C-alpha cells in the first residue's frame, strides 16, 4: 500500500512539473535505447578491443560466431562478421554509425554472413562514408554478391527516404583487395589516425588465401589469428603482442563429439565435425604460439565445440597453462579489453 501511495505521489508530482506520466516513461525508454551508444571509445586515445562474437559456426545459446571490434583514433573496424553479430554489436552499444571498415580473414560463412546487415545498420544509424571491405583475393566477389542481393533493398531505401538521406554512393560497400607481397611477410594496408593494420598469411586450406591481422596503436599490439592451423608465420607475426586473439578448436572434444555422433546414427554430423580437425588450432597449440611469440595475453574466440558448462569449459582450456604462463582468457560475447597508450 505504501509503495502504491509513493507511486501515486510520484506521478502526481510529474504532472505538477508539466510532465505527462505516460509520455515521461515512454520517452525515458526511447532515450535509453537511442542514447546508449558509446562514442567516447572513439576519441579517448585508448585501443579498445571488443569480442562481438566469440563462437564458432555451431549455434549455441552463449556465443555468436566470430566478430571482433577494434576501436581507436576515431576508427572502428570489425574483423569478420558471423551471423547475428551486428545485432550483438548494436546491443553492446558500439558506435555503428562510425563503422570505418570491415576486414575479412576468409570467406567461410561464419565469418561473412552479416556483411549486408553491417552495411545497412551502420548506414541507417548515420554513417556518412562508403563502407570499405578489406580482405584476401575473392573479397570483390563476396562484396559484389552482397551488393547484388541487397540491390532492391538499397533502391527501396533511396526511393523512400530520399537520396540526401541515403546517398547512393554511400549505400554500396566497396571491396579493397589486400595482397601480401612476400609469402611470410606482413602487408601494411591500413594506416589512419595512428591505427595501423597489417595482414599476414595463415593456413586454413582449402580456404586460401586466409589472413590474420596485426593492429598497432600508440605502442600497443593486438593480433587476430583468423582461422588457421598452427604455423610458423602465425608465431612470427604475433611477436610481442599485448593481446593475441586466437581461434580455438579443442581437438579431443570435437573428436569425441564426432565419434559419439557416428555411434548414435548421425554419421553426417560426425563426418563434418571430424573434417574440421585438420585446419584449425588446438588451444594448447595456441598457447605454444603465444609462448614462442612472447604475447602477454591469450584470448580465445571462435570457440569450438560450443562448450556451455563449467566442466567442458575447463576441458577446453585444459593444459594451456602448462605451455603458456601469460594471461589466458576464455572469450565471451561482449568482453572488452582497453589498452592505455604506451607512447
Ligand atoms: Zn574458416
Ligand atoms: Zn570459422
């Protein structure tokens, strides 16, 4: 009763101050939704890394497929775009209207599915520059394909809202193919406002070429492995990383699931899972790369299989701390790392 009286008193006082209680609450809700985006992270001089999606391709309630945000110096890069990750980026309050570019590591579906959403939502929220999509040879085909699929959507938006609101040249993303001159080299292909990005080759054959990316900003280094088996070139370009974000496929767990699926009358799933074993990296091997590269922190994303309980999470990481004594982090959707400038 007392609470009811307090609420009545509150509503009454709102009307005294000229507020309509109904619109007051509705507008608060709208403001909470529209005013929640974090633009500060673009200009605070720090390097922000957000795991927008930390899972692999298999659906699970805890993780969306892979996408990682790198935000620094006014630039906002999304590395890979698994299905649903733009919804996650939005709910994580990332400043989508400032999306500068997308970097694709390779073209498996769990890395490219949300490209259309990335383009449309950043545009709807106010992006004023054309979205650039960087990636290996083949990126143009992928971008052209999306543009064809979204051709009608784009024309409807321009016709409905007006060309000054949806400038046609900003509506259509452009592909920027990154070529790496030396097989084991790193190519500097992005250098804006102090944020540098290098591409280097990894081995995810038959998905060839596949890239990893190394970011540098104010003395900090962040490396994203992309999908790859353990190779020397990954170690080489992870050298002295402050954060090494590495995919992880726990081989013995995947093998176990594969065997179980085959044994229980699901041979197709069993085979598909078994086939993944030869072109990914086991968490313990990722730990060895981190150790040899002198990386300070190892963060797992692209977590496979989709471990969702305490025991299987422990099994995913089992043994990593035997080979690597830096920080080991099991990535989660929405996890953020902030690096203060060193120079
Ligand atoms: Zn892949
Ligand atoms: Zn993948």
